[in-house]
C-alpha cells in the first residue's frame, strides 16, 4: 500500500480543521486501480464502498458506479451496481443513516443536463431509482449530492449563484425537498465550486474549487460557517492537494466521521487514472 506523509494542518478560522496522519491509497488494485476511480463513499457500518469510474471496463456505460464489500479477508472484487445504465452514473454518496445512495446521472427522464437521484439500500441490494424532482434539479447540471441528516448539499450551475458551479442546500421535509438555497456567505465565487462534503460536525465543509474546472487546476479548500455565513475558503496544503495534478471529490467517511476520502493522481505524472485516498480530518 502506498503512503504519502501529510503534515499537521490547522487552518486559520474560528473553528478550524486538523488534517493529519498519512493519506493512504484505498484498497489498491481492488478499489483504487489503473483506471480513473473517483468519489469514494463508505457506508455507516463500514461494510460497503461505492465510487464511480470514468473508464473501468465491465459496466453498463462510460461512467458507472462500482461497489465492493468488506469481509474478513478484506475488500471484495469490485462489481458494477444494479442501477447503472448506458448513460452516465456518477458521484455516489451514502446518506448519513445509510438508507439511501444519492447519485448524479444524465439518464433519460430528467429535466436537463445531469440530475440528482437516489436509490434505497435494501437487504437484497438496491431499490427503485427515484428522481429528486424539480425542486432540486434544474434544466442545467446538478452534481455531487451529500445527504447529512435532512440536509442535501450539492453543486449546480442551474440555480443562480455567483457564477459557474456553486454550492447549494435543500432540506427534506416529510419526503419532499424544500426550495434550493445557495450557501450563504463568500464561499460561492465566479469560479467553480463543487464536490463538497460536510465534515463530522455537519457544518464545516471541504470542497473542490477551480477557476474553470475544464481548463484550470482543481484543489481542495476548507470553509467554516461563522455567524451563519460560510467563509471564502482556505486552500489545503500540498500534502493533500497534489502539485501539478487535480485533487477533488472529497467525501466524509460515514464509518468514521473523523476521516474523509478524496481523489487525485500520485505521482502527478503517473499514467494511472485518479486514485482514491483516505485521511484523517478532524474539526477543532
């Protein structure tokens, strides 16, 4: 297993976050492979892992979600999930209670662009796919859903905001989502803000930012909520953000909320695709 040393990081803010220990490649050659593996989500019990790949063969389409189970001998060989289609399925995320998997897709039947969906986790696999509806989905793109309690965090370029992809929330009330609201404060900018995760406190955020995600470097940032408003965000150190390579898709590890996962290529000039890493990230 590859290890990359990570210096102790304490960001300057009222609450702050400490990122420490080793950023470890997750399940090499099983989950992290020579293909492009992105956005690892681990179930609350730690027995299931989901992520998506842009190019791993054997799925239903070009972008597919994959699953591995943790057994006594370790992580099992990856298999594509049952709800993949010939369209793109990506950005999976277990809900904090483990009852649902949220994801994005451009499958037919949406309202335009990439939409957000969820599927129930059952004893026998997964239930029927549910579209999250027009309260959440716009005619443009919605990405990277994360359900923490009743709060849905996601990115969109179709709900207004400060420009390009921005971060939004909606609240699930008795099975229906409330009107979408941009995160308050300075976190959304004319750049692209996307791929956000709440940390263990359910308030602080680590997220991805790029001036233009199609042409410019992508890095991870931390933002705290102070007096109801999110700060503009501080870039994490290069021990987390890989120099000369994109670092993105952070996700809280529900099996241990003191940890996050993220995607990057290390070393930056590797011929492999993005791999998945896990590191300790504690809110102070």
